[in-house]
C-alpha cells in the first residue's frame, strides 16, 4: 500500500470512492485511521446486503463529504441518508446534485478538490507545527 512508502509517512492522504468505491471504501475508512479525509457516496442501504455498511460508517473517524444525485435510479435518498447519518461527528457534509447515478459531475469533482484541500492542508499544517 502506498501509505507504507517511507517518503509518504506522515503525509495526510485522502480517499475518493463513489458508488462501489463507497461499498469498499467505508470498511477501509473504518479500519485505517491514517486516511485524513474522504469523499464517498452514491450508495445507500436500500441496495441488497448494504446494511453491513452501517457498522463501518459508524466507525469512520475523518472528515467526510458524502455525495448523492437526485435522480439516482439505484440508491434512494432515504437509503443514502441512513449511511450518512451513521457517520459520527460534526465534520461531515452532504452534497446533492441533479442527475442520475453515474460518473461524478465537474461540480462534484471541484467540490471534492476544495474539500480535500481544506482538510488535508489544514491537517498537514497542524502536524508540522506539532513536530
């Protein structure tokens, strides 16, 4: 894994995973506290066997940007909100954009980059003051 590379030790990293990236990403975020911020979404508990993600979501301990599209034909807003609500803490936000389930929009990418910049630059600046 990249985080084991000596040149990357101590550098804040983020995780970006929508749709299936959320199904695999939430358990990773719950297990690996080295991840400093994450963008997830376009997934909900209304999909078969997705209730298991609620436990993983409840263990996430980093800032989260959760994305949902208003006309998603796979995941309902209710199912999405169950996962979002399971994520603890105050440093989380929900971005709803129009459109069907599919690739991230330019607006979503721009918002994700701004989010990562805010979270990871602040984290890096804070850790360099401690060192």
